């Protein structure tokens, strides 16, 4: 009589990770941390043998890569991220430097992704040992990612530049284009793809924002067609935003009569704080909108906003002129439009 095995038993693909740690000290164990939402949560504890060795077996039922992190049972433990492709057998030597509180991968066998991550730990260890290298870290990271853009690990490491996405759009696009064919179902690749797709190129039509204002009335960006509009993404809790507000007020007062408008999209989630900031900073224009959903703001998501302050300058025809102009750059651009 035939026995039908569970589907998972037929399709599951095993990956194996062997790690040899040095420098842990007596009694230190290894925590396995799994991503849950935006956090890494410990789900297992591994006890190294007398030679510092631990072994893990991971199973994938959907053909996707396994992503998790290793930490130590120490206060303020560093994290070591791990990415395993199905059926990989990976061996890593890892050194813990207690003085610097750094875990550094010194040797990798069996994974190009983890070899790339090993080089990342070299960069981090170098910065930890010599803080003067901090300034060169972005260049080192960009070079590492560009030279390995076809590796799935690049879609994880490129998020190092998340807060400066506009400056590194081309790097994100390179990673997206290099990984999406093979790893299009991976969450990191999906994120990078979404970020790249969210960019609205100069000359493209600015997507219409339709949101409620302070009085609960609907306001549309498209109603300002015929004006030069600064879409200003901000929040009451954002100090750089608040520091830039006097400059925006000054430019609004100078050029409003010539056809300049400001359309402020708040990423607040507290109505009272939002309204108080508008009054305190003297933001005298009428176009203030928010759905009070913070980073989930419909307007922010429409424009791919992942950090603030952020601005988009739109011309009289509703086409994007420029992104993230502030301070002197914004003043110079408005002078070109209205005075020259």
C-alpha cells in the first residue's frame, strides 16, 4: 500500500550552516533571531561545543532564501545577518572582538552572498577600530554593492542608504535590475523594486494628492494647476523640517503673488501636534493636508517618501521640476523661475 507523504516533506529544501566562533568566552551562547515585522526576535539558542562550533539546518518550502540573524547572549550584542539560498551548505569562521564588541566573519565557504557579507563585516570592523574611517564608509559600501549587484545580499545591504535614497537612486536601480529576474519574490528585492518605481522623474506628471485638510475638507494638488507648487513632506516631530520652515515661509511671502504655492503633507499621527506646529511656525498657506497615519501617509507612500524633510517642486503644467530642494537651492530655483 502506497504512503502519501506530506507535501512539505516532498518539497522542503534544506540549507545547512556551520559556524565556528572564536573569542566568545566561557558560557556565551548564540541566539538565532527571526524577522517578525520590523523587529528581529530570538527564537532559538545554540550552545557552541568545546571548539566553538554550532550547526543549523533550515528548510524552505517555497524556494525562497532563508534570512535571519545571529546574536550573542551578551548585553548589547552585535548582530550578524545570514542569508541562505535553498540547498546551500555554508561554513563560516567568525571572530568576536570583545573590546570593540564586533563580530567579524573571517572565512566563508559555500555562499557568494555570505562572502559579500563577510566583506561588509570587514568594513564595519575597520570603522569600529578606527573612527576616522567613518567618512569613507559610504564609498566603501557603494563599491561593495556595485561590484556584487547580482547577489541577493546586495538587496539587503543597499538599505544602508535608505535615508539618502534620492542620492543613491542609481545604485538601487542597479541592484533592482540585477536581482529581480532571479529573486523577484524575495522581500528585499520587492522593497528595492518598490523604491525604484516610486521615483517620479523630472518632467513626469506629478501624481495627484487627494487628502483631507485641517477642517476635514478635501484638497487636491491638481487644483493648483497653473501655479508653481512646492510639495513639502514634513511633520511636527521632525526637527530638520521645523528648521527649514522659516525659509519656506520667507520664499512663500516673496513669490506667492507671482504664482508660488506650498502644498504641505504632514506625516504626523497626532492632530494637536500637527495643528500647533502650523501655528507656531507661522505656516500661513492654506494647503495643509494629513491623514494622521505617520509613515503610512497616503501622500507620502504615493511619492515613495522614506525620510523627511522631503520636497517635490512642480511646474505650472503639473510636471515635476526637481526633488528635495531646500535652503539656498530652493531659493535659487525659485529665483530662476520668477525673476529671470
